[in-house]
C-alpha cells in the first residue's frame, strides 16, 4: 500500500497544493488518491479548505463521525467524513465501520441509491406525501454534502437513483432508521411542523442512502409506494 507521502505527491502532480493534498488524505482516512481527489473536488469552494486540520484528526488516519437521527453515527470529530459502510469511490474500495480500508464491492454508481420510506399510517394526501418526500430527499443530500460522502457526486451525475417505499407506522420508521445507522448509512428523518394535515412532530418520511446491497439489508423487505 502506498504511503501518505506518495499519495500527496500524486495529488500535487495533479496541481493541488501540498497542504490541501495532505488534508484531503487525512479527511478520507488515508484510503488513497482517488477518495482524496473526490474530497478535494467536493470541497473546492469551501471557505475553510485551507484551514489547518484539527490535531485530533491529524494524529490519526481513521475514525467515525457523530450524528443524530438526521445524520451519521459514531464517536465524534465534527466535520470528519464518516466511516460509512459504503464505497469511497465508484471503484473497488470500501471504508469499514472500524474506519479501515479494504477491498469490497466493485461499485458503479448504478449500485448506489437513495430510499425514501413513507409512513402510510398517517394517510397523507398525494400532495402532502410528495412534499414530505421532497423534504427527506433534500435533507438527506444536504447531510451527505456536509459530511463529504465521496461517492455523492458520481451518484448525482448518474441520475440519482431513488426509490420510494412504504412503512406501516412511526415505530417502523424508527426501527429502520436505527438499523440504517447501525450500518453507518446516511439518514434523514422528516418530522412535520403540523401546519396542515397531521400532528406536529409526526415522523413522515425516512431517507437512507448507500450501496444498494447495504441499503437492502434495511429496506429490502418493504413494498413500493403506489
């Protein structure tokens, strides 16, 4: 396996400043040039891209990110990319839950997807359901951008494969969310403001994203919303 210095050199040969190259490798757990390159592209316009890496990150090459029901799960270093159970690039690497890199899925973007799960027990109208799905999709993508999910840009460029499924209760949505987070998948839960059809705080739609095989471990038994 190539060293961090070798990957830094490769990124510098592509035209990136040394400090950015080094930061990108740290922020992607030293998983190689391609994940670091994806991170650099995703964060090119970030105002703090040249800010120093926190010492807590600089001293280690892997880790996990804290999140809530609307984000990622793990031990925390704010702003650090999550050690997701999904590929770091549309190629051959995955980041395992322990933060280590290993060979995994041979991933093309068609093998990544987002799933929106609707609580049908709320009996929302078609328009209300559509609005809640839109909130879930936007929130999920914002979370992934905020956490620099390395495969996000490729998924967006390839059509953003998304399916809508149905659950039978709020309790079922919460159970699905917990299982998704145990697999370190990005999630976003929509809670309604209560201004129209349903009570405030009602959990309406859960968004989950990742490699299809991993997402299906959570939602594979669910039926399509029709």
